[in-house]
C-alpha cells in the first residue's frame, strides 16, 4: 500500500471509514429498534395481565373455567392476538387458549417478561401471580422479527450502493483537495539549477497548502542563494587557479627541456607535471560545470562527420586497449553529419571510451555503434565487466560520484567525467544515458540531432 497513489489511499480510507460508520449505525439502530419494540410489547403484555386480573374480580363463580360463556366474558377485555395460560392454584392448569393447542407456555420469572419458544415459534411471555392465580400472557415475536429482517435486507441491499457513492465522493474530494498539491509538484518539477529564481505558484489561500507553498518558496530562495554562492565560488576559483597552474606546468616543462637532470629530480618533475595536468583538467571541468549551471555554457557548433570523426578516434583508443588485451568492435554508419563542436565532442567520446577501457575486464570487449534514427545520431558503447549497482545507476551522472570506489586510485579521475559529458551533450541539444544491459555488460548511449548538409561541404569542414 506504500506505493499506491495518495488519491487511491484517500478513496479506500473513505470507503473503509464509511463502511464501518454505516455498519455501526445500522447495528445501533437495529438494537435500539428491537429494544423499543420489545419495550412496547412488554408494556402491552402488562396491560393484558392487568386487564385479566381486573376481570377476575368480577367473575368469582366456582364453575368459572367450566362455563364457556363465563370464560368468554372473562376474556372480553383482552385481545385475541395474545395467548393465555391460567393456573389456579399455581401449578394446576385450568385454562389455555386454543392457539396453544396441546402446548403450554413455559414457566418463568414472575413479573419479568422473557423470551421463549413454543412449537418452534419465538414468543414473548409475561408471568404474573396474584391471589392464588397465575397467568402467563404470550405474544408472537414473528411480526417484530419480520420487520427486523426486512430492515436488514434493505440495509444490506443499500450498503453497496452507499459505499459506491462514498467511493466516488472520496475520489472527487481527493482530486479537489490534491489539485493544489499536484500544481505545486508540477511547478517544482520545472525548477532546475538554471531556474531557481522561479518559485512555486501561490494558491491564494490561508490554509495548510498555502503555508506549505510559502515554506517551500522560502526554502527555494535559500537554496538559490547557496547555489549561487557555490557556483560563483567554483567559477572564480577555476579562473583564479587556471593561470597559476598553467604557469607551473610551463615552468616544469621548461625545466625538463633545459638539460639533463638527475634521475630522482627528473622523476619528481614528471610526477609534478602529471599531477599539474590533472589539476588543470579538474579546473577546466569545474569551469564548464559552473558555466552550465549559470546557463552560460555556449559552444560554437559546426558541421561534423561523426562517423569519420569516430574512425580517427578509434585508432587512439586501440592503443589504450591493447595492453589489457581488450578487443574493440565498431560499427559506424557513414555520412552521419551533426552540428557540433569537434573539440567538446572529442572530449565526450574520449571519456566514454576511456571508461570502457578502465572498467573493463582483462581480455574483455568493447562494442561501439553509430546509427541514424528519427533525425538523431545515436551512439552506443558497451563494455564487458562488473555490472553497476542500482544505487550507482541512479547517481552515475552526479558530480564527484564514482561507482567503483575500490579502484579510485588505480583508474584515476575525480567523478566529473560523466557530468561533463552530460552538460556537453545537452549543449548540443541531445541526451546521454546509462542503458539497461545484459549481465556482465555496461552500455552508455547518447543522441544528438542530425545536420543535413551537402556531402562535399561537410567533408571539407571535418
């Protein structure tokens, strides 16, 4: 139930609460109605018993129970729907109504109505003893039970319709109540790092939704300020570090060219040159990312024959793959022209091929493919090796995230390569993604729009 939509949950809870309320209401009404009916019936039985004893005072004949006329006159004040059983003295039956047949009314507590069964029929009985005469008055409970049965059948028939009405009502109310939340969610989805100045729409109400919107807008404002400070720091630091690092690299290169150096000094200088180059690469990457965050990552695009471009690049990749015995299989369509920056596109391809080599298994395989599809140039690159975990798949393009931390030192890198690739591809109007793949394979895919140009012109531009 945790994964169910909130609207469905509200509807189901409405139906559940409604069903419990209706059942409780029906039970209370049923019990109250039965008690009321029994109370009225008990009162009627008391009146019948009272009328009987009042009539007895007027009939004191010793042959009372043998004379039918006397009996008929005695019961002239009582109703025919009641059954009587008279004992005089108690324990000696002297009269019972014909409706009882051969049956008799069972004995019970004196003065307190009780329920019993006579010949399979449920009856309500009142027993009263007065002046050596005991009378039992009984009334059939069938009419009351018929009314109760009719009521419960009607209730059972109407309950599903009522619950259906509650379900539709719950759906309508949940849709009405959650509509502002859905608008807030839709607006929040449109907010990105480049659009933090766009707040959530105010619902114009003073309720909980309005308060939530105000709180979220204040949070977005704080995030915008913090993000702007971080972006500005990243851009400023990158600019400030790039120049001295370039100077350091130049000085190291000049020292290495100046003449023979002691082996230890030469090794130290080469290590410093390598680390300086790595720092410069980090600074350039951070500068690109800060420009992308600010929406100022603008690159010059021109026609590029992507297939021919990749064929040239593969020669360099084969050199990297050869020491580990990795086989490189390519399938590039010809004449795939895109409007791109050759410099930045080369950076993306080198990063993807470099990852495919680094994270491959010894004597593994790399498969690269380029096709045209629906106005897009589609490039896919797959490599053998350990699969990426589900958690890492979701964060694979996050900055400074590395899926294989155990190989961090051996493979190098800072976890910025794929983030840079995503920003570059987006700047080209395309998308890059980690594709689902079979066990033992990792596959990346990017697409950029095709550029339809004359073949001769395109070839010259490359």
